[in-house]
């Protein structure tokens, strides 16, 4: 279900400007990692990104598809590993920090994917790859704050509903 939510959020919530995309697609990945651990986080991030890339991005399968899937897959894995290491009992501060780390990781790996894609397909310019880096970092911080303000309550609620 979280993979489907990922795809819906990828399609319905983006604000796109050139090679910049502001969306809430990471939310179900964070939920999966924080609630269920690294494998579920990895699966939601990886499969969700793959389905989005294949069905909705307009690019399909390319030589760099794996690089575009990697950021969210690794984010889910790392968030899940961290949550598991804390026995899924995270403080609000820990959730804020892991959300920020996840945002930095995704932004950095997406930048790498864009760089490789641009070099491979011959559209590289410094402005295309790095021109809106400050905007991407700012968006990542804003999203991390939004996620961190919602996730502690949501995870607590879901744990009660699931009897964990």
C-alpha cells in the first residue's frame, strides 16, 4: 500500500521547475522505514521509484534508471536501519535528525544521478546540474521539517493501531 501511496504522491504533489521537483513522495518511504525497518523501507523506496520511473516519469528504462531509483531506496534502507537500531523507539529529535539525513542523502544522490545522466546523454552544463542546488537543499530542509512535524504522531498512531 505504501508503494501505491508513493506513486500517487509522486504524480499528484510535485511542483516542477526545470530539473527541480518538490514533492511529498518520500513520506511513505519514511513511514515504512520508521515503522517496519530497513527491508520495507528499501522496498517501498526502490519499487516505488522504479514504478514511477517506468510508468509516470516519461523516461521509462534508460541507462541511468538505477541511479534515479537509488536515492529513495537507500533512504528507506538507512531510515529503517536507524529505527531498527533504536528498537523502533525514536524520540522526536531522532525523527527530525533522520528526516534531515534522508533529505540530504536523497538530494545528494539525485544530484549525482543528474550529473551522470547529463554527461552520458550530452546535455551537461554547470547551470543545469548545479544551478538550483541551493533551492534543492532548501526544499529538502523544508520537507524534512514537515515530515518531522507529522511523523512522530503518525508513527505513534499506527503503532497503536497495529498493536506494536
